[in-house]
């Protein structure tokens, strides 16, 4: 496979989509198994493999067929998986801190539901249209990341990132408004 892999990579570099499809099919299963072993999440692993191959296609002109493509691919996958896990830990830590803060909040005028609703509505309206749309589809519409991604024709990771950013902004604006 080493010699034909080199030819295949050269074809991919030249923009041959059929060759890229062959490259993808050759590496898909081992790449998926590798990601699942790190993430323990089949769906997220599939998204990650797709994202890495999209990046490879977009940056195909930078591929050096003389170097070890196998090593390059799995290093990219490992780095992306570790970044994802770090982000997941960070989100869990933020959620935990928020819950701890909420336990120590003293009852006062900020518990007035009408005031809280107005503050929340103002904060939501300050979001960009796309971010607001994604947030409302998720929170009010009860849609999953995958459903939102399909509906808006964007990646599941984009949905996830936009929701994380929207919720972070809302937290900051609400905390500021209620202080």
C-alpha cells in the first residue's frame, strides 16, 4: 500500500476527488476506532473524522507525500480529540461553578420573576441573529444539536460552539444586570 498510497496522495494533492474518496475509505474505519477509543462517543468521533478529512481536503496542496501521512492523520485526530475533551472539562467546570454560585445567592429583588424574565429577554435579544436562532431552537424548540445542524445546514460542532458561546454571553449579561 505504501507505493500506491504515495500515488493516491499525489492525486489528492492535484484535486482528484475520486482519489480523495479512496483515501477517506481507506482510513475511515481505523480513524473512527482511534477517535472512539479516546472520546468514548461514536457520534462525536464520526464528526471529528469528518472534520479532519474536510481540513485535509481544504489544505491538500500542503500535503507532503514524502512524509508519513498515517502519522499526520492520527496526530491531527489526537490533537482535535484532546482539544474537544479539554473544552468538555472546561464546560463542566463552568457549569459546576455556576451551580455553586447559585447556592450562595441571597434572596432579594432579583428573584422577582418579571425582572428576571426582562433581563433574560434583553440578554437574548443582544445575541447575533444566528446565535439567537440556534439557542431558541435548542431551548424553546427542544431540538438536538444534530436536528439544528440539519435544519440550518451547518455542522453539529458549529451548533455546539454557538450554543456554548450564547450561554456564556447570557450568563455574563445576566450576572452583570442582576448585580
